C-alpha cells in the first residue's frame, strides 16, 4: 500500500512513542521533555513514524507519563484499536444472537 500521490521514497509507520524534543508554533513549550504516544496517518500524509525524529500534529499525540516504556506504548496504538474493534464487533454479534 502506498499513500495517495506519494512518490518514493516515503516513510512508513503508524505508531510512535518517545519524548518530545521540540514543538512548533502555537504549541505549549512545556511539552518538550514529555513522554508521548503518537499516531501518524502516513497513508494520507506520506509521513510515517519509522524514523529517528517524527513531527506529528498535537491532535495525534497523547501524553503517556512514565508508566510504560516506548516499546510497550507502541503496542497500544494501531494494535489496540484493532483489538477494540474486534472485541466490540464480537459483543455486537453476541447481542444479535441473543435477540
């Protein structure tokens, strides 16, 4: 799968976890140094997360705190959404069967 209109080379990847190293205009500077989990819509933008440094919109990140490592956090993004989708679908199917 390639992003629409993307010309190689482009960067793949949905999930990213790490520490904010810089912020753009209009973003709270206090976020620098914060541990976050981020999600890229690389198939739309052509800018994925499999890189040393990644720039993401603020609405695509969540402050993670220090409870989980970056490696652990990256299992929550796309994998977690997929698991939630199928768990909800299974629950809906079960409700349909009981009706």
